[in-house]
C-alpha cells in the first residue's frame, strides 16, 4: 500500500518510519536532526513552504502541507482495511 503525502507524492507504507507534527519538532534536537538531513540533501519539501508535518522514510524525509493527524488516519485506514480482507 501507498501513502499520499500531497503534491502528487506517494510513498510505500512499508518505508514509513514516522509521521510527525512539524510544530512540535522545531526545537532542540529535532530541529538539529532536520537541519542535518537538509545538509545531506535528504529532505524533500513538497509543501510549497507551508509544511505542517514531516514523514521519515528509510530513504528521505518529506515535508508535507497535510497535517500529521490526517496522514496517520490515511495510513491507519490502509492497515485496518488489509486486516478485514
């Protein structure tokens, strides 16, 4: 299954490590983490400078304009749907 992150970008759910709210991660060690990943060209901003969340995958970090709550609901709907079949 795939998770739509916005701006015609999808990632495989199996590659998703974490979905986080960007506002809660703009301080301390988390800010430094994102900065280090940007320095390594591992951050992809698909939010058109309106990032609300970031998704960590096993290859890159995506900044998304879609809230972390919405992204988590999308991911969970796929996971629970698979169990029903």
